[in-house]
C-alpha cells in the first residue's frame, strides 16, 4: 500500500510539473505573438525586415527543433516527460526574450504580455 501511495504521489507531482511547464510554454507563445506584433508596429523598416526574416526562419524550423527536443531524451528516463516539457518551455522563453530585447531597443520598455 505504501509503495502504491508513493508511486501515485510521484505521478501526481510529475503531472503537475508537466502541466506547469505546458502552461508556461503557452504564456511564452503568447508573449512571442504580442511582442512580434509590437515590433512590426513600432520598428523601423530595417528592424522590421530583419525580425520578419528571423521569425520566419524560427517558425519554419520550429517543428524540427521541437522534435529534436523530444528525441533528446531516453525512453528509459523516468523524468523524460518532465525534461521534454521543460525544454520546450525554455525553447519558447528563449525566443520571447530575444524578441523582447529587440522591442526594448525600439522603445526602451520591457514587454510583458
């Protein structure tokens, strides 16, 4: 009974961590969309063109990058699902931060949401 309880508790913790990472990923994706739109609105022509090209490349490579993340963990790793969820969150966070830096250069404000 104790072993079953521990296993169930570990599964709940794992599921909660995965949910938290997925929620954060969704928030970062929204941040990417919001900041990208602001860059297009407020940036000069050169900045807009550069960011459009970078974003297009990022979007085109996204499915490969996400698959690489999924492929990078061992199926035997008991933390694989958490590792994948966290790595995907970091992937989106990194892009959002990059775009926020561009927007900051444009208007001197930090964008959140």
